[in-house]
C-alpha cells in the first residue's frame, strides 16, 4: 500500500486525500511525529479551503485524539461533508463511534451512527 500511495502522490501531488492517507499510514506505523505533521498540513490546507473537516476528523480519530475528532466531525456535519455517508463503515472512525456524544451528533444530522 505504501508503494501505491507514493505513486499516487507522484501523480496527484500533495492533495488533501494523499496527506490524510500518509498521516493514517504514519500513525499505524508508529511514526507519531509524521502523523502529527500530516495533521498540521491538513489544518493548513483546511484554512485555505483545500481540505475538509471530515479529513481532519478522520486523522484525529486515527491519532486517538477523540476530542479533536469530535470537534472536526461537528464541523463536517455542519458542512454536510461527503465522507459522512461512510462514517458508519470507516474503520478509522469505529472508536469514535463508541462515544455517545458522537452518535448523538450524527443522529441529529440524520445519520444512522452505528445502529
């Protein structure tokens, strides 16, 4: 997967989806500093309208930063981010979906929220 991600970066450049996936890989590989750097890069991209709150919520969840993930998920819900259609099946979000506040947030916005 790492090789394919490198090829995708070569073709697409550092678009937010690539940065998100690189950050997820870094976190899963135990490279916390690299994952945090990807999160900061996504925040900068978000500030210039080049990344979504849903991407930040996902990476925050992967990093285990559930308060930040919930804040970004709240923003993603307000924006009706495209990723929300997959929130119930995205493995990275599974731990966050255990939080009653997260499930309540998603239900308020019309999503099934794990059940």
